[in-house]
C-alpha cells in the first residue's frame, strides 16, 4: 500500500534532455524544408526545366558562339540565367504551399516556433542556390570540354573565387526574394505574378521617366545586380546593391515574417 501510494504521488515528468530531444534542430528543419522544395510535383518540374535550360543554353553557346568565347567562365555565366528566373518560384511555392495545400497546420503544430520554420526555409533556399551554382559548374565543364573537342574552343578553365562568390550571392538574393514575396503574400499565383511584374514595371517607369533614373541606380535590383552578374562590382556598386536588396528583399521579408507569425492557422 505504501509503495503504491508513493508511486502515485510522484508522477513521471519528462527530463530536460527528453524535451530537448523532441525539438528538431534548425539543421533538421532545413533538410525537411529542402525536401519540400524538391520532392513536390511543382518543385521537381521546375528543377527539371532549370536543368534543361542549362543544357539548352550550353548547346546554343556551343553552336553559336565564336571559339574564343567558348571558355569555362563563358559557359558558366550563361548557365546562371535559368536558375535566376526559376529558383525564386521554388522559393515562393515553398512558403505559399503551406497555406494553399493546408500544410501549415501540420508544420506549425509540430514546430510552434514559426521563426525557426522561416529560418529553415531561408537556409534551404541558400542551399538550393549553392546547388544550382554547382550544377552550373558541371554543365559549364561539359560545354567547355565539348568546345575543345569539336569546335576548337578556347578551352580556358579560369574561374576566380570572386566570380564564383558573385554567382552564389546573386542566386541567394534571387531565391531569398522569392521566399520573401511568398511570406508576404501567401498566395502562389499572386506572389509569382507580383514577383515578376513589380520589378518589371519599376524598370519600365525608370527608363521612361527621367526624374526616376537616379533612383533606379539605387533601387532597381535589375540594374544594381548587373555588375554582380558580370563579376564587375566596384566599391561604389555595393551600397547601391545593398539599397535595392533592402527594398526588394529585406523589406518584404520583414513584413512577411510579421504576417507569418501572426496569421491564424485554419
């Protein structure tokens, strides 16, 4: 009787170690979010189209470019175009899919700290951007080898660390902008349309209205990221890039995080 009473009076409680073990790490959440980006039907086909875009542009350069232009860096630069366009769409869908496909209820029940989920989505985007650059390097190497073998291409393998870093940074900015628009708008069609429409309209306005051209040098991401894409950044280009990234990436991301944290899950 005494033993029974004692056992009843001291209920088992989870130890701190057990509680911590039940909380997934940011690294594990990042892997989960990376899988979400790549194993859905939309993510798979976007990645497949990106790979086809790599192959198609390398083939175009192989047949159309002059032999001196057929270098490893030349092929690598052209492979960055498909991923710059399509990776942000994957970033958008990774966020909006939680709400359009009712995944938010499961995600935020398992991980109530929504900031950690948002951080994992951003880190997964960075990982996917790095992977896209690695894939670009592979296709560029194949193109360069083919150029040397069949068209007497230049065959130079020169690629500076600065050029590689610029490519990675550009892809990270693009996919982060997509994630930011997805968090802010939380609707796949609306986020995708506005992601492409707003910067285009802004670029058209700044080209047509002379009074806006100075602002475009600081706030048009297409203009400020051009030196980054060409690996020609100078000291005066970095503040302009930072200003445009602040407008098109940081501001939507901050507003999107606030909305993500406050939105009710239904």
